[in-house]
């Protein structure tokens, strides 16, 4: 329902207030908050440049600190526009529009930092105009302040529903006008800085991931050659000390290859470059292969390793990824189990899922840390401020593999002490035989 216009459209009267201490220096950046925003940006720029004086990496799109802010004044009364222009033009660039349609046209072709919008306008009123402005996609916040003689709560509610950020009552107080404009421009500037930082962090994350992939690729080939030479030397070595040294070197090299393979798999799963290649698999074979690969390490530490299959289970899953996940869970259990401890692996069908439990007799997982174990580079030592025992990608890979199989992974307490890691995989075509 359109608003009734007053018989005489109220002119925009200005109540002048004597400035104190430069309070009316709007948009020029002399306030403590403006100096803080500039100082933050300059500080980040110095950190980004480093010693080489590289260009500032946080690219702020048309930052308010690089140009005068532009205010769009929308009012069908020329006198009102003239009065606002007189107040604002000393500190800002001012554009004018005599209607909502004209305002939308200007916003489509010119950069604007804030809109002062009259409500009582013919055809397209301020409420409808504000709603259309807010509906347009933008890279950053565009504050809209409604300038109105309407004072009822219902009118304010309509303004908020249309997306308005604030209100100014007619007659406009000069000091309040400049303070509100300056405040919202400061918010816009800070939002642009944050957006720039987020974009830069995304760029750096991509760069880091690409570098990791490149390093993994370039390290795997020479490492494979090194391992092959160690294996050849083991075949010809005769002295016990030499054999022991070569075996230790081979284990260390295989551990490094495992870390590289794990890092590459994590990267590919994150990027959706690989997905779970489901095929019919016998779970008993998958578990046996995983247990066999960890058994030598468990024996050296005096840890008993057992497995139990509750029924003969077959499922459609990615055998290599699932085996790697189970190996990671077993390796983690061995790492945190004391000498003489025990580790059990149990698999079953449960509600259309294949469940694989790996339980150990270690110290258990505090409740506060259960939610962060499966994060990238997450580890108990890191969260406790201790020296890491691993890279922190093993459990993260398990989580990615579980998600690739439309499942999940969780950790639970074992009665009497220890932790139980449960890997749930949606077993398309699960069958018990």
C-alpha cells in the first residue's frame, strides 16, 4: 500500500552544530578508527613485502583508502539534494539521483560507497528502491541510509525489511549526518580489507598446495631409486651390523615414501581429483593385508595384534583406499600403545554400512580432543603443546576416505582404558555370505 504524501513535501532542513576538535572531518581518514584501518593495512603490507619490498599482496578492490569515497544522494526534491551536497562535497564525491530508477542506473555504471535514500518519492519509493539495491550482487557491503520524515515504528520496520542499514530523521542534524556516514564508510573499508585478506589466504593456500604436490612428485622418483639400491645392498651384505644399518635405512626410506604417498592422496582427495573407485571386494582380504603390513612393527614393540570378522563380508568399495585407512588406524594404535599392549580389529555389517573398529589399550583420547583428531595436521601432541610423533595427515586421510565412501570416522572410549576408532563405510551392495 503506497504511503500518503504530505500536502507539502518537507524540505531537508539542516540543524548546524559547531564542530569540535575536527569532528566533521568525514571520510578524510583523520579519526582514530580510520588511522587504525590504514595502520593495519600498512602493517600487513610491510609483512607481505618482507625484505625485498614486494608489492602489497592484499589487493583491496577500489579501497576507500586509495580514493575519496563516493556518496549517492537520492531524493526527488532538488533543494534537499543541494543541501546534502553542500554538506558532503568538502570530504566526499557526491552523485545525485532524482528517483529510484535513476539511482539504480547510476549504481550500475559508477562505483558508489554509500547511498543516502529519501523514502517519500513518487513511483518507486525509498523502501522499494532499497530492496532492489540490496538484491543486486556486489563484492562488498554497500550501506544504505534512509532519510525520512516518517517516524512511526511501522515505517522503521519496513525500512529494515527492505534491507536499510540505518535511518536519518528529517530535519537532518548536520553532525549526526557526518558521523553516521563516516561510521558506515569505515565499516565498508574494514569489510573490504577482510575480503582482501580472505582472497589472499585462498591464493596462498592454493600456492602452498601446488608446491606440496610438486615437491611430492619430485621427491618420489629419487626416493624410489634409493630404496631399490638399499634392497640390492641387503641382498649382498654379510656382516650383521651392516645388515642392521641397511634395514634401518630401508625402514626410514619406506616411512618417508609412506608420508609422501599419504600427502599426495590427501591432496588429490581434497581436490576431488580422485574419488573412491568402488569395486566388489572381500573385506577379510582387505583387513588381512592391512594387518600383515603393520604386524612387524607391532611385534618389535611387543604388541599383540588380532582381527575378527563378524560374518564373511563383501562390499563395493575402493580396496586400496580402505586398506590404507585401516593401516593408518593400526599404525596410530601401535604408536600410542605401550609395550605388551594389545590391538584388535573388528569388522561387521551394520545398517547398510561396513563398520571397522580398531581398539587399542593405550592412554585413550580426552573428550576435548576427540573433535580435532581428524583435522588436517591434527595430533594429540600438537594440541597438548608437545613434540609431534607424526605429520598429522594419517587420521585426516581416514576421514577423507570415509567421506568418499559416504561414511564417517569417530573415536570412542574403551571400558578399562584405551581408544576405539570406528570407520563406517556405506557399502553399496553390502553382502554377508
